[in-house]
C-alpha cells in the first residue's frame, strides 16, 4: 500500500517536475551567484553505518553507555549524599557538577520529613532474565537484515526504549520490574531507511513505535501490554544531520532524530540558532517536538514548534506526506502540518523538518524580581503580557519554589551556610518588609541587540515596580535558569529516600491563573491527606509562560511515601484528582507535555465527540492496521 | 445523526458540569468582585427576527437594497466618466467619494488602449425570468417554516448568493447570464438556528452552502451545476452580535456572521479592536475568515486568523465541534481548530468564535519610501523582516503600480493636472536621479505607543536608506492605504470599457521573490500575446506581507479584450498559466485567498496524496452525505 501510492506520487512528481523544467528553461535567467547562500552538509547516509556519537552527536546507539537505564539523564551525573552527609552533584557536565549543595539536605528533611537513614535504592543493574524473550517476526527480520539497517534484540536495548519518564515508569524500573518491552530496536540513518522500515512493518504487520529522545512524560512510550504483534522501536537518534542551512531564507533542513543540544550546537557553529529550548533539550528530538507540539523556554522570541516549522516530512503507512512548497504561510485548505503536529507517534515517523533559524543573539542578560506575594507577581506577568513586552523568558515561582531554589545553592566558599541561615540573610538584608513566607520570585532572560535589551529591561522592571516588585539581581535569575537542566535529576535522589513526585502543567486564561494555582495546590494537599500520606506533600507551582490570552502553569508535587503499601497508586490518584481540578478551573489538558496514554480519558471532553471523530478518521485512513500502535491519544 | 451525538455529548457535558460544580463548591472561595471584567451583550436571538441593519450592522437581509447585484460593493459607489469625460467616484461613503480623478482616464487609455467610445455596459437589472425556478425540498421547507427562521426563494435573493467575485462570475452577471443558483436562502439569527437548519438539511438531504460576506475569489460560492438536490444558501449575516467582551483576558466572543467593519466599529466603542483588516473587511465575515484562513493588512501586529482565534464553534452534520477550554495554547493531539480553518464551507457552519482583542492603538503614522528599483525595495523588505522590525504594514509596489497610484490621485484644487504632468513633477522635483520607469514605492503604517512608533519609524527608514530608499512622506503612504477599499470598484469601471482583470496572490520564500515577480509578469504578457490579446496587458505586482521565511506577493493582471470572441476563456487560460508559473518558481497555491473550486486541480501536488487522503477522510466522517456540498477543495 505504501509503495503503490508512493509510486504514483513519485511518477506524478516526476511529470510535474519535467513540466516545470520546461517552463523555467524557456525564460529563467538567474544571475550567476557565487555565494548561493546554502551551506549543504555532506550526505553520509548511504555508506556510513557507524555510530556517530563521536561526531559531535550526543546519543549513541547503545544509550546505556552514557545514560541511566532507570533514571534521568547521564549516568555520570546524579545527586547523592556524601560520606559527610552533604548533598553533592556528581560528574563534570553541568555548572553544578562536582559541587556541594549544603542546603539541600535540610530542605529535604524539613519539606518531606525524609530521613537519610531510610534509603530505597534502585536496582543497580538490569536483570536480563526479568525481560521476556523477544517476540520476533521472522519474516520482517529477514527482510530487515537485507536492508543493512542496524538493529538489536538485546534485552538492555529493548528495556531502554520501553519507557519514558513518568513516575510509574521509573519507579517500576528501580524495582527491577519490567513489563511489555519492544521486541526489536532499529536504527534508521535517513529518510529512505525509514521508508523501508515502514513498508516492511506494513507488509508483515509489525507494530512500530517511533522513539526520539525518550523523554515523554505522558506514558506515550509505554508498550501496550495487549499488543501481541512484534513491537519494533524505531530509534531516530542516528538520523541526526543538518542537511542544509539556507542563509537567504533563514531556514535549516534537519533530520528529525537530532536532539536539541546537538541542533543548537551545530547551528551555533554557523552563527545561528533555532532558539527552541525545552527543558528536555539535552535529549529530546526534533521529531518528538513535532509529534508532541513542544514548547521552548524562549518561545517569546522564537515561537513554539508550530511557529518554528516551515516544512515537515513524515512517513506513514499510506506513503510520505509533505507539502510541495516552503512558503511562509498558506491557505490551501486545512493545514496538514497540524494533522502531523500533536499526532504523538500514531500516524507515522517524522523524518525531516525545515525549521526557521535566527542569528545568535548579540547579548543576553538575566534578571530577577522579588514580589511581596504571588498575586502581585501574577498581576505583573499579566501586565507584561498585556503590553506585549515579555522578555525572552519570564517565569514566576511561588514561595515554596523560591525556598527550594535557595536550597539548591552550591557552596562557593569554605564557610558553610545552612539553608535557613541563607534564607534569613536573603530577606533580612535585602527584602525587609517582605513576608518570607509569601514572597516569590520571577526570573527573567532578555536577549537580542544590546541597546534594545537594556531598554526592554527598563520597561519590564518599571512595570514590576508598579506591582511591588524589587529587582533582585542577575545572579538570582541566572541561577534559576541554570538549575533547569539539573532539576530532573533531583527526582532520582528523592526516590532514594522514599520521596516520589512529578511535574505537570496546563495552560489557562489569565483570569483563572490564581484560582488554578490555589485550588490545585490545595486539592493535592487534601487528596494526600485523604489517602494516608503521612507528611504534608510538596505542592508548588510556577507560571512559566505568558501569552496574550493566558499563561502556562507548572505544578510540582512530591511526597514521602513511607508507610504506604502502594505509593504509585496513591500518586496516580492524586495526580488524577489534580488534573480534574485543573480542568474544573478552566485549565487545559496540557500546554505542551501532550496526552499520550496518561490523559486519554479526557480527550473527548477536551475536543468534543466530533473532534475525536475527526482524529479517528485520519488515523483510520493513514494507518488502518494500526502499525503505529502506541495507543496514544485515541 | 446530528441530534444523537449532540444528545450524548450534551448529557456527557451535564454530568461533567455537575462533577465540577461539586468539586468547586467544596473549596472555591473567590473574592466577590464588583467588576467582573466581562461586558455581556444582551441576548436578542430568541425573539427578534427583525432586520438588524438599522442597529449598526452593515448587511441587511436583502443585500441588494444597498449592494450591487452584479458588481463590487455598495450600489451608490462606483467609478464612471462624467459628461466632461472625467473619471469620478460617486456616493458619499469613501474619502474618494464625490471627487474627480483627473489622471484616471489618461491612464486607462494609455495602459489598455481603451477608448471611452467603446462601452460594454452591464445589464442594469436582473431579468428574473432568466433565473430557473427554485427546486424546493418541500419536506425541508415545511419543517423550516415551523422554526420561524426567515427564508426566501425570491429570484433576486437567490442570484445574489450564487456567486463570489471571480472575474468569470461577475462577467456572466453583467451579461445577464445566470447559471445554477441556490433554491432557497435562510437567515439564521444565532447558533441554535444553525443547529436546526443543519439537522433539517441532514434529515431531508438538502445541500447547504454557508454564505458570509460573499467576497470569495476562488469560485467557492459557485453553485455546483451538477447538484440536483435543493441548494440552500445559509446566510450568516444576521447572526452578527458580539456576545461578550472579556477585558481580563482581552478576548471577545462573537457570532460568525459579523462583518469586519461592524466588528471593529463595535469593539472600538469599548476602546478595543481585533486589528484584523483584510481588504474585504467591509463585507467579509468572521466565519468566512475562519473558513478560508484569512490574512489582514496589519497581521504584523495582530496576527493572521490562526493567531487571532482562541475558540471556534462549528455546526456539522455530526454535531457541534468545539474545544472545552479557552486556554491560550495546548498540546492535546492535533489541533482541531486547524481542521476547521481552511475547510472552506465543506464541513459545516462556523457559528461563534472567541477572538483576541487589543486596546486601540494610541497613535498611527503612515509613511512611504521611494526606491530606485524593485530589487532594492525587495532587499529592503527582506532586511526589515530579518531584523524583525516590520511596521504594522509594509507593502512594496512595482513601478507600474506606482504610476497607477498616481493616476488615482483625486483633484484637490481647480488646477487640472494631467497624469503625466503630475508624474513628471513628482520625480523631477523630488527624486532626481531616479529612473521614472524603474522607481517603486513602499507604503508603511506604524501604530502603537507614540514614542515607540517614532523609534520604530527611525529604525525602518535607516534600513531603507541602506537600500537607496528615500522617505517620500506620510501623504503618499496614507493615500496608498486609502485606496485599498476603492480599488475593487475599479474593475467594474474597466469592464464598462472592454477591460477585464483580476488579482491573485501567493506566498514564497525570500530568495524566490524577485524571480517570481519577474517571471510571472513576463509569463502573463507572453500568454496574452499568444492568445491574441491586441494590446499589451497590465501585469504588475506588489509585495504585501513579510514573514521570517518569505513574503506574500500580489499580482494584478488586466487587459483590453476588444477583438476576442471569448475573453473570459482567454483570461482563464492566462490565469492558469500564471499559477503554473508561480508554482514552478516555488510560490504557494495561495497565501490567503484559498482554493475553492478555482485551484482544486493543484491540491494533490500541494499537500501530497496522503494529505489529500487525510482531508477526504475528515470530510467523509464529518459529512458523509455531502450536505455541505459546495465541492470546494477536494
């Protein structure tokens, strides 16, 4: 089926191309240009099946060589308590690496009632015998072998790709519990490899699950336990080149397996960036961003994924879908890019994307503002949005997060400062008159032309002042953003000491922001109490994005589960109640994490029955045999 | 079918609402607020079936009372040559109204070889006997009558709604040629009326064609001649209220039949605007904008329709589709709003839309820049886009349009200035050294905070100077924009004198802009010659929008058809060739006019077979009996 329609599509395209060549040949006289403005990367797809991690790419085929199999991020980076009982962050990759974090222990103990004597370490290595032998589709495998595309059915490779980073997934792995995992892992190198894999999967009725960064927090990567066919994890990480940079149109054409940090680093070499910086960017992939409608920290300048993409190519069971034109904006019926974005791996594999790029900013400046209370902070952010003068990033954390941020301060001198002492010092010396249990902090990032940045900064601080906000310096801002990439490692530390937690997010109109923050946090506390959680939970929130018509709100929720017989079940019930509370308060099902399997139950009410029917009709057409059978969304 | 799914949807929603009320009641303690920030319009839908044109609404039910039945716009406004042989614009509605335009005649004569002795006037009134008697579906009509919804099967009402404003449509009307027209016209007053109409149409298998402003230029409103069922034109113009304005979230909830000028005028009364100003805004409707992915002149500030909408409600044969949340941006699968936008009346009727609103700008300033040639002008616009400092509007016209603009200068004193004299004076006194046959003009509009506007203006003029651009004053800018709404009336004048023409548009990457402008204009000239057009055509273009990755280019094409036996056929062949040329040069099928029936043949190559399949699958699900049978798009 796939090849037939590709075939007729292909001869259609040939005919059209011939037509056009004859049209152009007759009269087109372009001046010969020395600098065509297009920098084309060497095409390496055909011959080179080597692991490209040495070529400036982050993700090797065998990810477990550098990444944890049962926790977040790099193996060499983790929080732990050293022999002196101090919190430390290991490794060398991050600003925080190799540093003592003196306040963290106190904070964990007081916030969770955690006790460093009570440890719940993870299973250190994968017990391969806990992994079901693979269900291999021999006919598929035989044809796959003849393509030369690398594959594996090692237990380790399969387990690595059997999960995302939802709490229940990591918790299970730490206990050495392995459920349904892919039977096979394949590593296509380029679009054509993907076409072959999809054709074979359709031919032999194999279940394909695209796997990009593996950072899903919506259970999107969980293998459906009821799936009896062979499950093949289509790992895109080796399909990761920038194919060309077009300096005239400020676009770049990129293979969808590239991860955020590589994309930015490679573009930076030419003086460009996409500016798309999701918190997961070290590991998440371009294809994953497209599939989940990703959002980045600096979307105020660069836009969200739907603003960044100019062209998408996706391989489906029906063939390749792509527009014929790279025009900036069109009216050619419903925009099929929006049938692809958000499809969460249910329709096909995104292989190549043309993205907008920008020159790297000349200048960057961090900042922070302390507000007397959260309400004033929100009102300030709302006014900044109303005046359409938001910096690249502006985020407002509540009082608990302010304190938490303080607890993560690394020790920079030999004088030890306790968490509480440091906190006291902060508000006594600088913010007299602010109630330490109500004050909250906004962190800011400006970037662009230096002169404009300084003007812009003044405008924002002037607005902040109207809402009782006091400038609190660049350092506090910078530290807020620096912590972005290490926060995810903290959950693993928590889980070493009976503390489990998760973040979840929503988008909501401005006039519901305060309600949602207050009601959801209170609901979490109440539900935990009802379900026997012994120590009050951490229930905290942050406004992370502003829009014309509302904001994105992020919640962190964590608790000490000591004494509970089924902690993950308690967690899931509380999270479920929190989402109900979010919806009841006018918040959306998700701002950017997506639906996966975790939030499917609310899809019908979110987009209406007719909307569901539309999505289903597209799925039934594109993938009638449910080859892309991750069971997300619908 | 429609009522069943609405029914279960409705009881679903009730149950969910109950659930939520109990959740909220338990703990929600909102401060009592005096000013809720929501201004709600009185609901008038139920009782008032009066024609609301007296209530500040532009469009009466019987549009022919104020609008031309066979030409553009208001009946009282037209270009004509008076007894002295001078061009005049009649009426009182426009700045140009009641004025002499001394240069126009000379321009028409020299540009087209037109001769005022050779007239081809339109049929002045509709010959009702030329109109087929209506094919009425009696069962449908009977049930319709019991709803109380106004309807008509008068010939005049039916003919009025049988067309948009493509050349071939107006040409035929002027000759008194009437093809397939709707059999019935209905005027729903509100969403619930539309629900009833759609239910009845499904029940009795009647073809529904939504009719908003009637300004389509894609043959979208043409009634399919092969349609044997009764065709009902669902005229949305009386469903035109602003239901509420939400000052806290800066949104407004509006019925989709409202036309642009009413929407802005009504919002202005509260100090707001949407800022959405398509050239058709006097007559085009909110529902039409959504259905066609409309773009507005000031999209650089306010965005295009996809940036403006927060919530859409559409009635389909399967029921009502709408999201449950008004959040600013979500990841809940593919965005169903994008299944609706661009559906061009093939899936249902858009009834209500929540749009973003903005405070009216404090300050507005026009401007203009003269460039030595078009290439420099384009390079300047590209640089303005690169620096992301475009004004509210920036448009670059080519040399022919500069001259044309000059020809439209009204006579403001008793001293008559010939077109050529005025032109000479313009460049001799001001732009010495500029080649009068190569110079071109950009018109600019800035709006916003006064201080920022002046800064912004300086930045743009500084960039223009780098490309040889000289500031040419506010007047030239303002006049350019003032002409926006009268240009469409010119075609009717042309058609009085054997001149026919059309505009068409595309979007294209920056590096193809010059090619597309040169090649398409040349192709038009060549095709006209090949097909026996006696006098060289007007073939001119303008860059009307800038984006990060490209621009919107507008072409005007007109010619004197004297001596041709089938002028419309010649016109269609040339337009077809022009579109082929656009596509061959990397331009899109349309930036904002849409596809309709006029451009269906290129849909498959535009979005690929898989894309077509997706659109078809949605259509087949939503409207399996093709009730919304206008045959657009697919």
